[in-house]
């Protein structure tokens, strides 16, 4: 049974996690090149679909009202669309980014294949 | 709380951070995302052993339906539809967070503590407004909702009022968590607010809106983490929230506008008096002229915009670039941060067409190169190359950094017709003596150019 009232110590610990994650996120993400901004958006979108874990518990546990189970069920669907879709499309995009696919003829002066 | 489940969550958090770290370079990006996906799988599998779970059928069915839809969307969605897909996925993410919150309130309602209900309120408000806001953004990108700003007199005041009532019900709820009316009022108003927040924004400002919605969806997930006391949710949600926030700031900077101005300015609907002063004639050029110019150039810079995406011209552009390179022309691409409808939109399209990322240059890298460039080819871009932003302090886009194609020795603008661009602004670039206009659909123009270059 999860706690319905915030233990202030847990709230503080959660705030610490939040602050550190925010700092870490800022440090890492400001170094992502504009080249990869679209994959970055779909990747972070897939990550935040981790709310699927909350949805799974909601859909599977003994709820006071069955409506909660159904809401949890819909939440599982929409979150898992993002989990599966987000990772797959990010990979599909990243696969396309290649450093060099052709021989640079300009640099090699007639030495092209 | 089961310690083993907690360990999978910890592992997931660490793998997520490594995954994002991978995205700082295209070579390490795929491996990074693989790690993140492994983390996600671990967290989901771990959760399936949660002691409170008593029946599994809803979980399996839900995961199956969601997985199939998600996989289908990502396999068959064309790359030009990335902005639409992203808007939809923001909506799904926000919906999931909001529904978990509503279910939580349905379960415990009045017996929740005040702080807990406070966190729940954030989750519901952010989740609901992101859900409807993202759906409207999707509608605008897909063309179901009018792309131009839809606004009415007093909209901002109306929004402020709505926001005030929403926050009022939130405070009331936190004061007395058992008042379900306050909860549902807050929820309904958040749903309305999401719609009203996005409809007055023009489609050209979509990069900012997409980034902001990305941020809100992440923060909604983080708030879910606070409510459920789940750290991996807080971490992943916060990373997402900050990523969206950073992107919004970058996009706003690339337009020299504040977030407030984008959200409440209804850009593009105002009448421009100062801008309509561009005079002179536009010089129309033929395919053959341009082909000769390109074929004998030393350096050519392509500047793509949303027009390239709508015309699906990226593959044709790659063919033309290959032909030119084979002739010894140095080909580069100059990409403005807000070109297209979402951050990085142009890069993905060109990568899809097999253009190597080593020839994709950011605005600040390409600008010093332009005076040495023989021909700059603008493909369906307008505002991002509008010299008024630099020269005319009275212009509505004054101060916006641009790709300075007018400094190149010669400019060719590919444009569908003689009309004004998306923002309705006059673009003096089109009237400059160095500029030649090539009218027609971008894809057929580029294909025609490639044909003509072959014959030169």
C-alpha cells in the first residue's frame, strides 16, 4: 500500500532527485548538437513514457473503483505506444545519419570512383 | 517497496542518462539509445513483479495494443511527417500521466494528504493541457486545423481568467483534497486551456510550441513520479522536461523572440506596415540559366526550409548535390535552427536522403562562408533568409539571426508562386539584383535542374 500522505523526508529526497536530474539534464542536453535535435526530442519522449510503470501497477492492482483499472489500462496503451514507437523511430532516424556516404570528388581531384 | 524492483529502476535511471549522453555525437547515438531501451525494458519487467499487481490481463492487452500501434507508427510513418508524429507522441505521453493521476484520485481522493494532492494537481494540469495542446498542434501540422493563428479579441484576457480559475481550484483542492468538484473543474479547465494556448499560434512558430509541449509532457511525468514516490519517473520526466525547455530557449533565440511573444503574440495575424515597403522587380530565371551557374560554380550552398519538406524534395536535392560534387563543385547545406516545423527537422530529412552530416552546417558555421559562395540555392525557405531581419529595425522579425544568402555572389530562390511567404512578410531578398527567382514546385524544379546540369 503506498502512502497517501507525503512523509516530508521522502518529499525532500524526491526534490533532491528532481534538482540533480534537472542539473544533469541541462549539462548533457545543452551539448547535443542541433543536428540531432529531432532524435533528441523523440528519445526524451520515449524516456518519459516510463510513466508506463505507474500505469502498469494501476491497471493490475486491486482498485477501489474499477474505473481506475480502466483508466490505467488506457494509460498503459498510450504510454507503451511512446515506449515502443519512440525508441524505434529514434533508431530509424539515427541510422540515417552518416558521416560520409560518397567519395568527396572535390578533395581528391579526379580520383573519384 | 520491493528492493529488486527498486534496483531495476536505479539501473534504468543510469542507463537513461548514458543513453542521452550518447546523443551528444551522431556516432555514439545509436548505441546510447540501445542502452536506454535496455533500461526501459528492465524497468517494465521489474514492474511486472510488483507485489500489488493481482491480475495481468489488462496489462498484457494494453502493452500489446500500445506496442503494435507504436511499432506500426514508427515503421510506416514517412520522415516528412516527423513533426506530426512527435506532436501525437507528446499527446500520448501527457495522456498517460494525466490518466494515472485521475485513477489515483479516483482511488484515494479525499484521504490523500495535502502535499500529495498538490503534486497530483501539477500532474493533472500539465498532463491535460499538454494532451489537448498537442492534439491541436498535431491538427495544425496535419492540416485539419487552420495553420494560421486563430484568435479573437480578448483571447489573452480570457486565457488569463481561465488560468486564474484553474489555479484557484487547484489551491482549493490542495486545501481540502476531498472536494472532487474542484478536482474535476481543474481538470476540465486544463483541457480547455491547452486548446486555447495553441490555436492562436501560427504554424511557422511550431518549433517553439513543439519544444514547450515536450517540456510540459516531461514535467507531467516527473509530477507523476512525485505522486507515486517513484524516482525513475522523476528522473526521466525531468530529463525530458529540461530537454524541451532547452530546445524552446534555443528556438526562441533563433527567432530573437521571447517565449511570451511566441505564446501570446499571435504572430503573423498582425498587419505589417513597415514591412510592405520592399519595391522593385523580381527577376525570373530559367532552369537552364541556373543549371549553367551551378555547373560552373566552385561552391554551392543549399538553404532548405519547410517548402522542401512539403514538396518531398530532399531526394531530388541529394541527386543534384551528387551531380554537382561529381563535377568538382563543393556543396554545402546551411541549416537554420527554426527551418521546418520542429527542431532539427531539415537535418533528419537530408539524412534520410543520404546526405552525409559532414556537409550539413549550422547557421553560424555557414554564414562566414557565404561571401565565398558562388550560388546560394534557397529551397522553400523564406523568413530564415529575410535580410529585413538584419537591416530593417522596423520589421516584425527584426533582430532574428538569418542565413545571409544575400552575401553570396548569386542567389537562386525556389518558390511555389509569387505570393508572400507563410508569415505574410515581404522578403526584400527576392527583389535584390543578385537574386533570381525560379518558380514552381520545389521537387520538379530540382529534378529539372539535375537534368539540365547533366546536359551542360
